């Protein structure tokens, strides 16, 4: 893919008329914090699985090998191309229309579906102290949806005002846990260092698989790139946000481990509120649980803003219905995506959508690693030497540190989350390919406005060279499926049968042997299909030379 790059920012006005909001350093830190974290809730599960010592070490290592690399490439790419729907745009710039669509759709689906889980959790936290009937719970859920729909319809500035308030409350609560816990130090935080029963490999693997979720979502800010007046603030805000998150995770976790126990009960009968309830009083524990509600509300608020921008450029590129990129005349916000998201949340909060979360999990790892590879490719297409005063990651080995770290942690995350997560993730993997074919044929894609630059193959009705791209698609995911089945057969072989049967009881996910067999044959089938598509494409659907 040849690019005539003269320097400076690119794609600066893809969606004309968007309202630009100037973010302060604190504002950008708090928006990213709410989109990514919302607090240390979730770390409790790592302690019994990995051991207290391993948990504390992972809270330092994971940011260095996952959060920081992700934050660095997001910072660089949002400065190069400050547009909405950033993740889609990055992949399109690096690898073309098909890969842009696939990764853009995967991230959009993830953002659209995860908001409902935060609403349900917020309601569940409330019901722990305020008994509610099923109807009362539904009313609370709908009220939450309505409030944050209205806030997002008003504008990004109002969204961030709420984020700022929420973040102050969340950080204050976890600071209190840390201070109180350290003041009542009784236990050795490194005794034991790991969960000896699980062994070193399992302790690390499970800890990483859970821990990476505490540092995911930094790409969220890139969905708003076209509405940030000063994108140069993002790199500094990103780095400070990672520091804030690491401190807000380690301090209360250390305080909790040393002040209450046993460590094996964390995540079941012990949590962060236990520290305050034990050493301050019941009222303090209740007050902390209010923070748990606020944490979920912060995530709902930020996720709504992020998700509603995910189709913005896809619509402009004729790869989805155009109304998804329409903004209101006065407020300049994407009204239809926000309203659709509200309706979807009303539906999802009344359903058991655990299966959706399972399907989404491996795809997010694939996306984050894919963006790192796109970052490396875009450095060749848009040399940093020509970028002038734009932010970019310094150092010759930095790009390789970013990509290698992301690939290692991403692969561990994909494989260690469980066989059922890995297998069902392929539903969305193949869904993206199907939707691309449909949307390309229905809406026309990039060829609508520039058929010379983006020619269509009359034999397939798709972009020239798409059969070769599909072959590469099946090659990558075929290798992942087949290789993953071999690893999981070795890693889970001693306990997988009983574990999945006890966990699920019946159905596909209870049958470990069947899931492994499906992964093996799925991988083989995709590899065979890759060869066939490549041979056919080489003859009748070659990729144009300029796109190589």
C-alpha cells in the first residue's frame, strides 16, 4: 500500500462539522480512567487464584507489558490521525478496507455489548443493601440507561464533567482502603508468594488472564479523536492515567492483603470493603459499596460515549447504514447510535448475556494485538521523520517492545481464559467476514466515492484482491485455532474434562473433549480454505500492486 505522505496530521476533517472539545490534562486522565478501569474491582479474584505475592508482582509487570505498550501506540496513532472511529481507521490505513471493517466491527460490537453488564452490576450492588423486587430492579436499570443517554446526547463535555466527579470519588475510596489497610498491617504480603496447589505456570497464567482485563480499553479515547481539539494532550494524559491506575490498584490490594485474611478467601467472602468494615466500622463498608455502584456508572457513561462513535467513519466509508454517522445540528453528537445503544441496553439487561461476554473476550485480545501490528506498519507508511512536532514514541527498539509485549500477553490472554472462551470467540471472528461481504455488496464501500483507487472485481462484487485477503484471514485464524487446540490439550488435559463438566453441567461447553476436537478441525478446515482461496485469488482476484 503506497502512501504519499508529506508530513503532519492526516484525516483531520473526515466528519466535517464535529464539535471540538478542549480537554484539560485532568479531564483526559479521568476520561481514560473511566473508560478503562473504574477502580480495582476484579483484582480480588487474582489473589486466591495466583497467590498474594504473584498478584502484587503482576500488578507491576502487566502495566509494563500490556498497558504501557497499548497506551503508547494509542497516543501515537491518535496524534497522527485524530479522527472518530480511530481503531477502524488505523486498520484501514495499514491494511485496507477489509481488515479495517473486521477490526472496527469487532470493537464496535464489544463496546455496544459491554455497557449492559455494568448496568446489571450497578443494580446488583444497590440490591445488596436495598431489597428490590424484579420490577424495581428493572426500573433502576432503565433509569440508569435514561440518565446516561441524556448526558451523552448533551455532549462530550458534560460526559467528562461526570467522569471527573466519579473518578474523584472512586480514587478517594480506594485510597481510604489502602491507608486503613496499611495502618493495620498484620500479614506478610508475600507469604505465600504463589498458590502452591496450582503451581507456578497456572498461577502466572490465570493471574495474567484475569489481570489484563484490568488494563484494557485504552483504545476508547481513539473513538473520540475527531472531537478532541487538542489531541496532543492524549500522550501525557495516557501516561499519567496508567500511573494513577497502577497506584490505585496496588495500594488498596497491598493494604487489603496485609490487613485481612485468609488470602484464599479473597473474591468470595473477602473484598476491599471488608478492610473498612473490619477496621473502621460497618458504615464504612457500606459507603465503599456505594463507590462500587459509582464505578459501574462511570463505566456506563464512558462506554456510551465510546460506543456511539464506533460506526462514525464506517458510515462515511459506505460500509454500514449512513445514519449511524449522522450528528445532530446543534450539539453535534451521533444521536442514532446513542439511542440504538439505549434500546439495546434495555433489552440486554433483562437477558442472560454471559454467553456474549464469553464470545467477546478472545476478540478483544486479537484486536489489541492487531492494532499494535498496525502501529508498526503505519510507521513505515508514515515515517516519524516527517511528522514534525507530532507526538511519536521515541527510541529505535520501542516499536518492537510494544509489538512483542502485546503479542506475548495477548496470546496468553487468549489461551488462558479457557477453552470455551477461545472456541466461542470464533463465532464473532467469522461473523465479521460475513458482515463485510454483506455490507460491501449492499453499501458499496470505499469504491462508491473513488472506484479508481478502490476498484471492484466484477467476478466477486468485492474489492479487488479480497479473495487473497480472505485467504490470509483464514490462515491467521486457522493457525491460531489449530495451535491453540494443541496447547489447550496439553495445558488442560489433566483436569479439563472434570472442570468443564462441573462448571456447565450439560451442553457444548461442558464437553471439553468435543470443544478441543472442534478447535482442531476448525483450524484444519480454515487452513485448507486458505489454500483454496489463495490459489483461486492468485489467478482471478489478485491484489493491486499499489495495495501490497
